[in-house]
């Protein structure tokens, strides 16, 4: 099956940037079934590809999907199990947005058979590509570094209390990467003069971080959930702010460079 909704920028360094929620495309077969709120796709990780447009300078591979997370969320457990039991979240195929507002018109939400079909058509190709790229990087370097790129509104009362820290670093409570990698990312974020951070707070890492972050197997994974106020307007029409971005990008670059430096120190440079 062709996966023309996937975009891979393949490079030779050990770092892979995953961007599972930056897509904005709603397929023609689905759009008529969505509510006005559904077609607005407000929960997109807006402009995430532009935010990390310096990836090539780090020789980092980028994998992203053009599909909206409302089609299927490739950062959820494919079984449908919640990643945050007891806390509000959205599903594999979301039926409400982050505020709890329905995404579908009455009677149009997907059933189990349709969800299973979307897993095959859209979820599986993303993860097949992700696995292939990690395997390729491991074959070159003997290890791979995975950075899962996310962003969200800084205030979403249904999901968390108060205002979210700007930098939300998730390592599956330390299980997804070496402590030295987490320390490199934390150090970079903590050095920002204006923004705060949290490590394994409300966002500990989604399915991608938890599934692929296996230090014993040579794959170290980190998720970064950014508060969108740091680089854009947090309301429709979700405008990108190049001035804010210019101030934020050095911190992101330093965090990623710190991961790469850790890898070189611990594994050596094979290329």
C-alpha cells in the first residue's frame, strides 16, 4: 500500500526527529462526517516542521505525516489502551478534541471495524517507516537517537491544571533513554532565560517514546511537548511567529546537539 502521506528526509547522523501530529490533511472520505470543530483541526501540533527546520544542519533524519491526528493518532497505543490511566486524554481515533467537544456529526463516529482499517492504512505505515529508519541508523552507528516533536496549547483545562511549562520533557520516567541524554536535554531547556521546564511531568512520552525507547537495544528516545505560546499564536488562525521562533530555536538546537554529543562520547563516531 502506498503511503504518500508520509514524508521522510533521510540523513546520515544518528538522530531521528519524529513528527506524528503536525499533519493537517483530512481525507475527502472523512471530511463530510466531521463537525465544524473536527474540520478546524485545532489540536494540530502547528508548524512543527518549520520549528525544526534546522534538522539538516544536524544531519538528522525527519519523519512526519501529512495526515491530521483526527484521522488516527500514531502516538497512541494501537490496542486503544490509555497511556495515562485515570487522566483525560484522546483516543487512537479521537471522537472529541482536547476540550471534550465532539469531532463528528451525530452517528458518524468510527466503529471498531473502521478503527481497525485505519490502523492498517495509516498507523502501520508510519511505524513501519519509523522502525526502518531506526534500524538504518543503528546499522550505521550502532545506536540511534529518537526525538519525538510535539506542541500543545499552554492552557487546556481538561488535560491539565493551570498553565503548562514551556518545555515538557518525557522519557517514560527514565526508561526510554540513558540518564545522560535526559540531562543534556534538561540542561539546554533549563538554561532558557524566560521559559520553564518539567521532566516526566504531565507528559512522560507517548506510544512512540515508550515503544521505541529501549536503551538496552541501542535506541534512546525523548519526547518534547512544547507550549505553543513559545513560537506561535495559541488561537485561530494559529499564526506562526518567526520572531518567537528565532528566540526558541537555539535552545532546541542545543538540546538535540547535546543528545548527539552524548552518543559520540559513549559510542564513538563511526562516520
